[in-house]
């Protein structure tokens, strides 16, 4: 099972600035961005799935769950479209 890898801020060893996980061929990233308030987590799923989607939770653990749920919904919708098409 894939595990999240946390990346800490360069100058503050305790604060996490991003966390990523490999889900098959996708790379899911929960991260902060300079153009958003400091307590906002964003999600990006590389390979062009989505980029910098604001998550509802201010808690990193919950934000990770929300990001995975977003990927799951997108994949379920794609599978449904394939099966119906």
C-alpha cells in the first residue's frame, strides 16, 4: 500500500508544506500555495487530472482524505462513462 511522503519547510523543520502519494500512475499532492492563506490546503493530481483545488479542511490528515476522495470520484465517473459508452 502506498504511503504519504511529507515535505517539510526548508527553514522550519517542523512545519509540513506538502505531502504526496503515488496512486498507480497518478501522483496526488496536498500542498500550500503562496497565493492562498497560510492555513489553506490545496490538492493537485498530476497527469492533468486537476490542479490547485482548494480543500475544505485546515487539518492535513483530513485534507489528505478529501484529496483521495476527489480522485476516487473522478475515476468512478470515468469508469461509469466507459461502461455506459
